[in-house]
């Protein structure tokens, strides 16, 4: 399954608290290693803010949850996604099924 993971800054407080949070984030993330079942397809940061987006392929939702729990200074959203081709194929199948229904 593919997931788009997005993260957004969680309000911290004072400028010093932000600075300390930034240092801790870099310390923790710098030691993180992606598990074998966590294949990163893209990983980008939004310019000018704390946050970004990642496209990941992973077969275990617990692995996704663990990643999203690693940095509590952020609010994470993990959304399962499919390719446009898969979506169109599914939509065409359900349209054909629906069009074949008997009307009452």
C-alpha cells in the first residue's frame, strides 16, 4: 500500500522552545533508519515552514504509525493512495456494474 504522509508544525510556545524542538527533531531524525518495508518514493519539505510530504510504500500500517509517532513536535497525516490508473480501472468497473443493474 502507498501512503502520502504529511506533517505540520505543532505550536510550541516561546522562541527558545522552538529552537530546542528544532534541535531535538534533527537529533532524533538524524538517527532514524527506514525499515526494510518502508520504501520512500519522494520526501520533500515545504519551503519556509516546518513540515513536508512523503510518498511511502509500506505493507504494515504499524510501521507507518511508528513513523508518525516518532516526532511529537509535528502533527502527522497518513493517507492511503492509489495510482490514477488503478482509480480509473476501478471506476470503470463499478460504472459497468452499475449500468448493468435492472431498474425498478
